[in-house]
C-alpha cells in the first residue's frame, strides 16, 4: 500500500488575515499545498487526506479535484468542535478548534494505515517527502514513528526572529523532547536564541521540528485516549489546544515507543504573516527557473 499524506488545512489563518491555504504563490496560481502534493506524488504517496473546515469545502474541492483527478486518491475530513466530545457541553466562549491532534483524530474513519502529516502553509521540499515515504514504506510501526528534522539554518526568516521547536535527540537518533525557542535569529554570522535577556548560540545544523511527522496506525487510538484526558482537564480553558507535538511527547514519556529524527537538508519556507508572501513567491519562482518544478505544475 502506498503511503498516505494528511494535510492540516482547517486553521483559521487569523494572523495572516485571509485563507492563506488557497492563496496562489506559483506562476499559475499554485498554492504551497500544490507543491507539497506534487512532491508527495513523486515520492510515491498514494492518497492525500485534507482536513478542512466544512464552510469552505465546496470552493476548496473545486480548486483541487480537477487537477488531482487520476494522479492521487483524495479524501476530505471536517474538523468540528463537537467531534469526539461525547455528551460534554462545549463552553459558549469556545470558538477556536481543539488543535492539530484533534484534527488528526477527526480522520479516524478514513485513516487505518500509517501516514505522514504536514501543515498546509509550509513548503517542505522534495527531500522531506522522499525520506518520509521511505520511512513509512520500510520502518514505521505501532512503536516507531518519525519526525523529519530540518536544519535550523534552512528555516530562518529574513523578516525577523522565528519560533522553532529545537529537537533534543539521544545517541540513537531518537527524539527525547522538543525545546520551544521563541526568539531565534541571525546575529554576526551566528544563529542565536534569546531567553530571559540572555542570548545563546545554536549550531546552524541544529535539527528543528516543522511539524512533519510520520505516524503508525497506533497514533489515532492514542490521540483518542489522550483527547479524553485533555477534555477532562481543559475543556473550560478557552484557548487551550490539543496539539500533535504534545501527543507525540506523551508517546515517548509513556514509553509506548520511539520517534526517530530523520534529518533533511531541504529548505523550508512558510507563510505566517502577509509580509512573508512576496518572499515565498520569489523562492518558488527561483525553484521553477532552476528547473526544480515545471512552470505549470499540473500541466
């Protein structure tokens, strides 16, 4: 069976101020997702599952179905607040989705196999998909997951500091934990992060998480169990979210298995704020001009 790719595209895009998941960045209006799916198909993925909001499903499908028909199997999942909450009362002040791990849990009926998961608005590069497909085809299991780790230097922004999850890796190459560093930037030909008015140098090759995980089929039952715990403790906290990294962390802490960190030298870029858009368009134009991608992605 060919690997499955899950794309998290249900985010509200509040910081960006628009539906960035379907904004065109390529020469023919291609979205960042188009490039991810193109790379995934080349790497041998056979199915893509889109997690979206039901209120923009029609326009979303109209955009993707014509170009993907016959190239890769597609499935659509809607992340809804009421999914998997049982008989519990959802607080009136809760408008935010429950988070990325809840989004994956909403895929329970369409995901029975191992899968990779990515963000809709991040450009990951073809090497990341090749490594993810290889891992899922050859080594993934209920007790072995993977994280595609990007070199820190390939994830920086020219527009200021970035927040990154710095991977803490053991001697076997497995993830021990992720340290969230909220202010990383280049300074005098070094990369540093700021914390408590102190700056610390980070090597350029430091592996960071860009939320590109490969999970075994045991992940969905794990997420279901942990979401129950999350609701017991945090249902009344309006901004609390049930995130994939926290679920992965529990997988390690509870000694349910290991998460291998697979390094890639691919260049990552993404869109967090509107100011990022011109740089992304420029990067994609350069890749097309260099022959990495066809000018018209889907022909």
